[in-house]
């Protein structure tokens, strides 16, 4: 790759939203839906290019036999929700805003708690989402339960504070100047957004479903992230999707690369110390080559075949051909459940709970594919820290040193 290009700003939202990758078709109806989409011509530029049509009021409901293929249902949160649903915890969602129609929210989000957010794009309205991605992520966190609705959020009683840092991405045929301006604006707004959330005393968790590659790391982004952590925020960020995503196509902003170099595979701000970098699994819990493997990965969460709010009107199934670390990041909005249950604990302690309680094969070690393991909300909420849990080090209790036994050296 040309060195000048590698040094250029290369930002990609960690899903098909800002990267505009073509979303695939669900396994159970791929031929039928694919043919329909082809017959109608190209779908509008929207966070999902096939299943989630812009301005659609359709409401997706899976058949019973499909439920085990839906990432949304990968974890049963029933027992966790008996203890907490996130009430009095606040998540700043750094994304593309929240869609409304005549000031009305998507039915899945009607009744959810939203705090006063900010629009850093110059539009002065965080209740406009021209991309759809922010609304989809918000619904993964806080969609409201309903008798006829196919899903609810992981923390339905948490408050979401929208921090709008991007509008819709330029069309695939846009000129280079428009694409460059978009990337530069997104990069600058992301730093402002993290700083704004860090300085908001009501915010407990900062969710960032955006990933920049190694060339995107700079002192300003690092400082903003470190400041947020030092002020007690739990920072959750996408660890990134691979360029070689199954069923997708590269777009002007889809410039993430797969490399044998761990440093080049790092995504930011997920790669900074203290951040929970999130990778995505398929509905069976597997992590494959469609997501980046790096030291930034700290947790795994569901990220494929996710049921989401589609703009202000519909409900759809997205990320059907490959896991998306963007939606997995939103799923780790379960951090709000932990904070609500333990309101006096620091951000570092909430982070420790999430990492140490994660389900993994080797209790004492992490790796670049799965980090510390698959997120375990009930375990994070209920764990008792005695400082002796194998894995990450407790920020509160010092781990005891092994006591030598008789005859040992």
C-alpha cells in the first residue's frame, strides 16, 4: 500500500453504517430477499443496504425456528434484569444521532429515557439521524419491551445521551474531496464528543461504535480518552472490522486493513489503555476473520443478525452476513446494568467486573481474538471481588502472593 495513503486519516464506523458496506441477506431467506432487492434496484444509502430500507415501517419478527440464529437472543438476560435494568445509569452514545419522525421516536424506543445530548456536526439537532446507525445502536441498548415486539434492549431503563459526531457518509461515487472532508470532520468530532461526554457529570458509560486504524491515533484522541477514564467513565469502543468482511464490499471509507502486525491491526480509541475494546461474535459465539484480531480486543459480544430500530418507524434485522463490532459495542451497554447495581463503584471497577467475569476457556489469560472472553452480564453484576479471581488485576484489592509450601523452593 502507498505510504502516503497509510498515513492519511482512515476512519470507519465499525459496522455497515459509516463504512457503507453492503449488508448481506439472512440465511433463511437469502435468495428471496436478495432477488427482491435486486429487482427494486440499489437501496438508499443507509446503515444497512438491503434488509433495513430507509423510511420503512416494516417490523421484523423472526419465526420460532430462526431464533437460535439471531445474535440479539444469544444471551438470556432474564435473571440479570431481575436485579437491574440499568435505571439511574447513563450512557453517552457517540454516533450519528437518534432518528425521529415529527418529533416521535421509533416505537421500539418510545418510553426509553434520553438525556440532553449534543450535535457536533453543525446541525444543532441530535434528534436527526441521517444514517440510521445511531438509532440502531440506541435500540440495542434501550429498546423497550413490548408484547408484540421481537426484542428489547440490554439496559432498557438506562438513560442514553446522544452525542452526534457524524451525518450520513458520502455516496460511493462521491468525489475525493467530499470523502476527505467527511473523514476529517468525523475524526475531529470524535475527539470533541469524547471530551464532551467526559465532562458531563451525569455520564457513567461512553459507548463508541467507531474505530480508526493505527494512523488515526494521535495525542488529542488519546488525551480525550484518558481524561474520560480518569474522570470515572467506563469507555467501551469497537475493536474494528476486517476489510475482508464476508458478503461486503469496500467503500470509500472502508479502509481498515488486515495485517500480520499487531500494531497495524490496532483500532482506536479501543486500543488505548483502560478502554474496553469489543469484538463481535456470530450467533453461535464464534469469532471469525471478519473482525480485527488485536491487543485492543478485551471482550466479545453478539454482533451478527441483530434486531434493531430502523430509523424512526421500523424494526429490521441487520449485519446478516458478518459480525459487526459496532453492534457488539452497543451490546456492551450492559455496563449500565453493572453501574446501576453498583452505583458507588469507580469506572475502573465496573470495567474490571466486566472483564474478569467474562466467559473464557483459560481463566488466567486473554488473547487477540476474544480478549478476556464473552461478556457475562449476570456474572459482572453479581461477582464478589476478593482480589483472587484469575485474569485481570483488581483495581481495589491486591492479589495475594502464593504461600510457599513445605519443601518448595
